[in-house]
C-alpha cells in the first residue's frame, strides 16, 4: 500500500470529496485507510445498564485507498516507487509521480 500512517491525504472520490486529513490507521488486508474527521457516521448505542440512556456516537469509518491521494506541496499527487542503490544495500523509496520528488 502506497499510503502510510501519518500521511496527509485528500479524498478524491465519494461523499467527502475534497476533504483533507491525516491517516490515523491503515488496513492493508482490506486496502482501506482511516482518516481523522473524514467519513463520519452516526451509530446508535443501546444502554448497557437498566435506567441509563442510550447514546448516539460519531465514528470514523475507513475509506478505500483508491479514493485518496497523497498531499505534497498542497497538491494531491499519485505515488510510485523507485529502487535506490544496488544489490544487498538497495532501498525502495516512495516518489511523487509527476515530479519524481522523494517523499
């Protein structure tokens, strides 16, 4: 997955299109990310004890990684990989697609 925890991303598709936020959690097996303040839903929670009121809880739900783009210099960019070095000391580095700048 090309998006990592702590990255600033912009939602490029869906009901929250145009919103930006920081990735708080990644779910690689589902190809989804949780972004703070984006894709908020209301959940009704039943009371756990008698004589106590239930409540409505606001939760953040995951967004598919294809619907987000990494923000670099206040612009959304696609992310690619580049191999640096040769042989045993080679490293895989994330780069911005249009400019080739390292992230």
